[in-house]
C-alpha cells in the first residue's frame, strides 16, 4: 500500500487527501495485526515529498515547510518509490504522467 507523509503531518489545504491516506495507514496496521498470525505481511510505504501540483499548493505559503519534516533536503524522484515498491507487487505501478 502507498501511504503518505500527510498521514503523519497536518498540512493545510489537503485535508481530504490527508484523511484518506491516514485511513490507508490505519488499514495497513489493522490488516497486519489480523493476518500476521497466518504468516502474511502487510506493509505500506510513505515515500516522502514529491514535486506535484498538490504539494506545490500545500507548501505555497512556506516552501521550506516540507524540508523540516523530511530528512532528505530534496523532492523525491518518481523512479525511487516505484523501484522499492515493485518487488512485492504483481505488476509494476507506473508514475503519473505529467
């Protein structure tokens, strides 16, 4: 599952998205608890901040905001989360087209 940094931090202007991604994080924890006794692993990744229209809008007031919540002082590259998420998937996810 793909979670989001918005499930960890309160970010203005993206409350619906943050609520949805918080639900993904919660569902991941619940499913992991339910299925781990059967040897099934359930994981989610929150790959960090990426240069998207949504993030540019969210950080428009203070572009340095994202840097305070991310150990890497740069935007993510589209190739990086998909590479790490691909092995457990049955088909490789594709980054959104620009």
